C-alpha cells in the first residue's frame, strides 16, 4: 500500500465529508461500507477498492483526480 496516497485520500475524504456536514457514520452509510472501514480509509490506514472509490467520488461530488491527489 502506498501510505502517502492513502493519507492523501483520507484527508480529501474527511474534508469532503465535513463540507457536507456528515458524521463518519452517515458518510459510511452513503457509500455502503461499514463505519469501521470508512474510519480506516479516512485515517489513511487503508485504501478503498475501486467500487468504493467510485461511490465516494459520486456521493461527495468530487473528482477522482482530486480524490487521488492529482489536482
């Protein structure tokens, strides 16, 4: 796992969640994953799979480039 990428995704995810005024539990429910998995991704301790990443991009209204730290 690329730790730097995981941490970047986590920071972006947290900022998007907070911008939408969602709790971590609400965010996890929106993207159909457990709160534990969501928290691990947001902390940069794990990477989302492609399906989860796509759901995050759609539900939080951010681009995949932003999510992956390419912008």
